[in-house]
C-alpha cells in the first residue's frame, strides 16, 4: 500500500491515476483516487479478452467503470508477483509495467530461479530443495551443507517464514514453518561474514544497472521486521562502499541475472559479498521491488541520476514498448 501510494503520487501530476485495490479476498475495488486507500471501492473486474481493450467493468451489472491505457502492478507475493496477474493482463492484451508471465513465475519460484542462474553460469550459494518432511533428505542436507543454514518457502518474499538454522535440532522446526506457506522449502548455505548488496536494473532487451547499494541490517539477518518495522534501524548505504572492480562486477552480474530469467521493465537483484575474499554471490531477483520514495530501487536509481518521476515514466514507456513488440507477433498458423 505504501509503494502504491508513492507511485500514484509520483504519477498524478502528469497522468490520471485510477487506483484499483486488490484486497485480501482477491476482490478488485476501483477507487476514486488519485491516492489508493487500504479499503473501500467499487467491485470491478478485468475481462480476459482483447476486444475489451483493458476496460474495467462493474461487477454489478457489467457496465464500464474505467478504461485504463496501461496497468502498473504494485503487488508483492502470491498472485501479484508470481505471473498470475500478469497472465490476466496478457489475456486482456493490455500494456502493463514490469516482467511478463514467465519471468515473474521463475523469479518467484526460487528453485526455478536458481536453476536458471546455474544454467547461465552465475555464482550463487550452495542450496537444496525439499518437498515435504523427509528424514533421509534432511540428513543429506545437513551433511552436504555446513551450518548455519537459511530455510525459506520457495515461493514467497519479504523474508516471510525465513529461519536461520544454527543447530541440527532447529532444522525440523524451520522446515515446518516454511511448509505452512509452500509445498517446497529452499535450504541455503549461509554465506559467512557476507555483506548484503543490491543493484537495480531498468530496461527490456538492453537493460542498464544502477550503482550498488549496501544494506546493513539492525539484527542478525535482514528479516521482515528489519525491512518494514517502524522501529527498524537498518541502514542503507548508497552507493555501497566497495572497490570499483567489485561495483562493476555487481552491475554486470545484475544484468546477467535479469537476462537469465528473461525479465523486462525493472527488477532489483540481491547479492552477497564475502568479507575477506570479496567473492560475489548472487542471491535472488525481485521483479516488483518496493517502490516507496525511500525504497532501495528508486534510491539506487536516484543515486545513478534518474529521479523518481522520470523513473516512473520510463517504466511506463518500457511497458508500452513491450506491448507493441508482443502485439506484432503472430499467434496463428496457416
């Protein structure tokens, strides 16, 4: 909601913003705007057919409620960042901001994401994927990956249900928590004494990377409260205090990760840089990063010379460009 409000404010002096709240029950609620609010609105739906040209219709009666030119998904997690809503927008044949169906789905599913990174030859931490509780598989994980470990749901974000496992007896509890959110659990070796560095990427087929930024968490690791709590004392260092060669490698790897999942529009790519060795390890890619005025993605581009309002307009232009390209492709065969 904070990201959506910030995006709406950043667009409203140049565009007519039509907020649509997707509530926790999955209802689409059209609001008067320009600033979205946490509840209320007229129930609407987006017909999944090109002839409707992206019109939002009233759930009560089916009349046209609004006719947006382009959609700007500002959604995190399940149904918003995993390719689901992107699939609806593709069926409706409307322009939209950000990654498409395949890139969104692959970036959300950490098993698929890491497989694509490995296929592209990108350096990353050792990991295993478990499907349900299995004592033999868990013993193998403990033998093949040295403690400490991170355990997380394979399809989630914002550090929800992430556990740091320091002792063998903690693994079961961490897996139980992860399996309450997903059928797959990702178990990763914890990079020792690693710095957390992030790079923002912008573009379609010819993406650019921002300067790197460093996150210094206010606790043992960058968990949900460290990211979002009003009491958080997490520090953002932009640009990150790294050597020039390391900064160039981070930017190159960020673009490689973006291309590995066939991303478009924008993304934030997260890294570990090991203390001492300086080795860079790719952690993950986020296809809809936080977008408040103080979020890492816009702050990184601000430090690279792209102001917030310009960044939003460029994202919309990239969405239109991608839509034109896809619309020119044939979908039949004779």
